[in-house]
C-alpha cells in the first residue's frame, strides 16, 4: 500500500513538471496575477490613479483626508486671475493687455485698468450680462473704437470706470441700473442733452478734467444724482437746471461768469457748492442766487468779486480769498455786522468735512475702485488721484 502511494505521488510530480516545462514563463504569470490583486490597506484610494496637487505645491494634509481646496476655475482667461475664493471677480489689471479677453458668464466684477487697451469691441460683455462693476480706467480707449451697444445689455451694471482714457464723446447708451459713472480725465468736449437719458438711478457723475464747453439740460432729469463734478473744464455757464436730490456740486476751475437768480432753489438738499477759480463778478450774481437754506459751505474764492454776495444765514463756511473785495464793504443782508478786514483771514478749506459712503463688496481688491460719493479734502488744491486718497 505504501508503494502504491509513492508511485501515485511520483506521477503527479512528473505531470506538473511537464506542464511548467511547456510554459517557461509561468512564474511571471504568477507574479502578475499577484500584483493585480494586491492593495495597500493604508491607501484611501487604492484603485484611483494619482493626480498631482492642483496648485503645484506639496500635497496638504487636508487633501489626503478627502478635503481638497477649491480648484482653479477652468473658464478663467489665461491673461487674468480668478481667485477661487471670490468666484465672481476677475482681475486683468496691470498686464499690458491690448485687448479685452473673454469674460465668463459668472463674473460680476471685472478689472481691466492700467493696460494698453484702445477699443471695446461690440459684444465683448454679451456673455456676462450680470456684471455689476467694470473697471476700464487708465487705458487708451478712444470714442471711435467703442461699440455702440457694448453696454446696453448689462441691465445690472452699477459702476463704470472709464476715466483716464482718450474719450472725446460721452459713451452710450448706458443701462438704467448705473449708479456711478467715472469719465474724468478724458477729452470730452460736450454733454448732449440726451447723453444721460434714462439714468434715473445714477447717484454720482464724475466729469472733471475734460474739455467740456457745454452741458445744457443733460443733468436735470437725473433724479437720484447726489454728486456732480464738472470741475477743470471750459464751461462758461452753469448747467441748465440741477437735479432735485443733488447734495454736492463741483464747478471750480471753469470760465463761469454768472449764476442765475434762485438757481439752487430747485435742489433743496444741496450742501456743498464750489465755484472757485472762475470769472464770477458781482454783476453776474443776482440777489437771491445763494439764498439757499440748505447750503452749508460755499466756495467763491479766486474770482473777480468786489463785494460779498448775499447768502443765507444757515451758511456755515464761506470762502472768498483771492477776490477783489475792498476793505470797506457794503455788507450783504443776512451776514450781521461788518467784520474787521485788517485781522481777517480766510478759513482753512473744508477742514475735516470729507463726505463719503462706501460699501464693502466681497472679493474685491481694496483699491479696485474708489469709495462712493467722496469729496476732495481741499477746494483750492489740485485733486489727488482717487487711488491715493
């Protein structure tokens, strides 16, 4: 019986040896099968291919535990930055761009300032109709190369910055939703009567440092306008009518020589008026020109006045330096007794009266745009750029 068992075992060994001799690579097949079924019990994703860390650095501990940081959005133009933490903001500023890149539909705040952009092609914003802010200041944009309807589809646009460009005409048509319009430091010659038509929500209009000679009645219908800056232009007359909600009016450094009677009566909320560095004379001012009970500060410095014009008793600060006012004054009614001009000194220009209201917008660079409704600190000094204030 033992001999039978030994013969059977010898036969089986011979059969196995013959089988492996026919396939000399059986050992590699064995190893391959073992490798395909092997897994590391400490690997949380044993069957998934390894992907490099999306930000190019070392893998963070959070990534190994299944909480990777948000990836870079793939629809962001290569020329710009779209921070993952602020998915509605796109930064393309200070990059020497000569064109406007594609704007993804999710964007609400886009920044193209301080580039070499010279045109705004038609339809460039049609994909992102939810835009709220567009910053295009500090470029080389000309009026002839701005699409006629480039802003017309942006029904939610609130702030448009096109200052410090080469515009010679008012852009438009503009959306009714607009609240702030910055066109200062351009070469605009005039403001047609229909240039601002329909902008019933506009609260601030910046047109200083242009070459404007005429405004006409273009601002009269802006029923929400609070701040109007037309300083440093070539105006010879004031606008034909002011908005009823106006609080701040800047007309310094023009050629205005007269102001109509009761001119400010239609703006019962008006607080600050600057008319310094003009050509005002007493003959160009009616007796009730500045008889406005709401006025707190009136700057008439550096004109050609020889007498103090009549003002309302509610006025707190009146600036008259740089005029031709004589020592003996026929004092205007409402100012009380005549002051002793031998000791008279002009007041410090608008001391500590800077007015501004601002809203913090998530995801915006702190210097991406100026605060709303801000005034310069001095009525006589040249204004500093808003980004240094």
